[in-house]
C-alpha cells in the first residue's frame, strides 16, 4: 500500500545522449506517483542533485536517467553514500550492465550463447583491428559503443574498407568499440521483475513497419515499431529466452528490474545481445508492455518498484548485524 507521507524524487536528464528520453520516462511515471504518494519532485542529474535531495528530504529516488552517469553506477553510488534508497540495481550491477563488453565477459562462463566479438580500442592500429575483425567475425559486422543504450552510435559495416571508416568514426567518440558478427533473426526481449521473488515477463518480439533496424528513432517515435506479445518463436526458444534473461539478471547482481535483448534465428539457440538494467518507462517502452501482458498495470508496476525501494530503505535504517570488528586503540603512540 503506497505511503502518502513519503517524498519521491524522480531523477532524470543529465549529460547522457539519452537525457531527453529519460525526461520522457519521468513525465510518464510522475502522474502515477503523484496519485499514490504524498509528494513528488523532479530532479535533474546535475551538480546540484545532492543539495536537492537534502533540501526536499527525499525518502526514495526513482532514477530514470538512462545511459552514462544515470545508469552506469555513478548515480547509484551517490545515492548509496547519501543513504537514499532507490529503484533499480546497485552501483556495481549498474556499472557492469551498461558496459556491453563487461556484461558479455561476465556471462560467458554461464554458457549463454552470444555473438562472436572483438573489442577495438582507440590506441591500437585501426587497420590491423579491421583486418582481424574481418578474419574472425566475417565480412558483415555490427559495431557498438560499449557504454551507450538505445541503439546510440550503433553502425553496420560490410567489408574491410567500410569497417575501417566506421571504426575511425566511432573511435573519435568512444575509447573502445564492441564489434560483433552479424546474426540474422528476430529482435526479441524479455524483462525480469524482481520483488520478493523473480518473475520473468512475457517474451516480446519487436517489429518495424518498414523493416528497418530498431534504432533510436524507431524506439521512441509512436507508430514506428510494434511489440508482438507473445513473440513468434518456438516454445523451446521462448523458454530459453526467459531462462537466459533470469540468469543474466542474477549473474550481474541486478535488483528490481531488468530487460535482456536477443536475436533469435529461425532455428537454434537465442543469441543474447545485452542487458538493460534500468529499462525505459516511455509510452513506447518495452518493459511496461511486458508487465501489462503479465497482468500488472502501469500504476501497479510503478508502485511495486517504489514500495520495494522503501522497504530496502527501512532495512538499511534498522541496521543489520555484520562481521565483528576488533576494537583498535587509535590513541596509542606510533
């Protein structure tokens, strides 16, 4: 039951390329929070955030600051230091999840099927790296910034010359790029809602009316993408997607919610692509749609997440037993 006495801070914006999308998420969840809780404040992810959290005596934060700074553990670390409970994964899980390379390396020992890849760094020879990518990954590849979401900066390359040019462009923006073999299949996603127990949401297939890649514009423009629930894949693939989404959530140490993306070929194993540890809440976002098809209306979803964070805060304030620490006599002369 929502507590009307609580002050909820919706944190959005910041320096990320996804700042405008995060404000869109904030504008969608705010009316719900205002209806069910006593006081809701919008706070920008900027240098005044700490002061604002204190001034408003915030009881719980709902971060929707997608991408770098808001989703990579930095915001979460600040909230931890200030003792403000918040919705979503902690600092370590957030940092690992936003970095696509780290995510893949942590999940590989679990036997999860993933595309073959090569990480290319700014300080290495672009020519040698491009040649190595072509030899190990094939002539058609996908190039991804390691620490961005929403398809920002993703490029496709065909052949050596094309790849060379796109690596040079990408490495002007980022220190490292993840280059993967190109895999053909359906774009699939599955969310995990992590309350007292784990619930894997219905598997969603993403389609675009013009057959285009599901890029930034298609993600956030109403009418430029469709969510097909349940996804049109085999029963075995469906089960496997849900199994991997849960395993990824648990292995990376996520809490509250996450959404894992896949490419699922016509036959065979689903190929894990990445995990989103702070899924969007915009009108075209995938996680709320999956929750709705699981019988969880949007308002109920938002309240569940806030109440879970408040509960964590109560546990923090009540304190927990920890390993016994020997007492030190710090006044002894050296």
